C-alpha cells in the first residue's frame, strides 16, 4: 500500500525578486551615505566604503545568480526541499536557518546538494492558493518537529 506524499510547489514571483534586488541596492547606498557622514579620517571612511561596497555587491550578485537557477521550489512534509532549474531538473537541497514563513510572506533560504545557496521571497494567500495553504501546513509541522 503506498501513500501520496504531502508537498507543495511554489513559483517565485519576478516582481518580488526585483523588490529584493532593489532593496539591496537602496541599502547599499544608505550604507555608503552613513559611512560618508562619519567623523572619522577620510582614509578610514574610504576603506570602510570599499569594504561595504564589495560585500554588498558580492551578496547582490549571489542573489541574482540564485534567481537564474531557480524556477520552482518543492517543499515536502518531511522537510526535504528541491529546486527546479530552468532546464527542468530538480536539485535536492535543505532548508537553512533564517527561513521564515508567515501568513502572507515567506523568506526561504535553501542550500543545494552542490553547495549553491538560493534565497527566495514568496507571497501567497491561503484562501486563494492551495499550494500556499500547503506551505503553511508543512511549515507548522516542521516547526513542531524542531
């Protein structure tokens, strides 16, 4: 006797991806403004600005790269995760700490088996979307298992 697996498949929203990248750019600029307004020596502010800009650029490029490799996300009731590539291949992964699921928004941090890291901001409505409702149920069960 076999039983069906309880899972959900979610498709990332390109508008939310744009919001994440734009908020990263705004945060980068605000950080540079903050560094420039410090009363430290010029060489120290310049060094801090270079470090800040380098770290911010690296993180934003990493996020943009992860968006190119993720077409869909599958979350199974046992806690396993898979990410579908644009080629249609499912890659296994695991949820990383820092993932959060709220009633209307979710921030998922996923590490694939090959070491790539994916981050996705997702949104949904339990009343209108069966897949989002399943995410809510799975997340409640995962939270009680930890």
